[in-house]
């Protein structure tokens, strides 16, 4: 049974930093391109960053040069380091397969990130 559990969200001031994590189970994590999505809910998600098994990465223009995605295939964990946060980064962040079209694992609950003074 595939399970994705996001954690690490919270309230941060504009310009601050936060690192969120996604723990995966039930899959051979290192065999999949994974990534982060954000939205007001899991019904309307914006893809923001992806990483393939070998480590190459992509970023949406809205987060480029501010966010850094990484993965630990031995621990089955996906990370997103978020720096220079802006109020428009506020949302629920989810992890899932990336570069997979509409094929995804069951969505986790996400982790709420709120950027506000």
C-alpha cells in the first residue's frame, strides 16, 4: 500500500525559510521521479518542482532560485527547502510522482505552509 506523508509546514514570515519533507512507503522510491505540488486543496494543484532518480531537477518559474528540491533514496524521503518565502507561497504542499502525466500515487494530506507577517 502506497503512502505519502508530508510534514514540516508551518507559519513563517515573508523572507523566511522552511524545509518540508515527504516520507514515502510501499514503493521502490528510488525508481520514480517525484515532486512537489501546492494548492488550496488537492483538487487544484500547481506543480512546482520535480526531481528524477538520478538527481536532476526542474522548478516552476514562480519558485526558481528560491526553492531547492532533494531526495534521499535510502530513506525514502523527499525534501523541499524553501527560502525567501513570499505570501503567495502560502498553500498546502503535497508530494507525488512527477513527469507522469495524470498517473499519481494516492495523495497524502499535505502540509500547510503559511507565509504572513
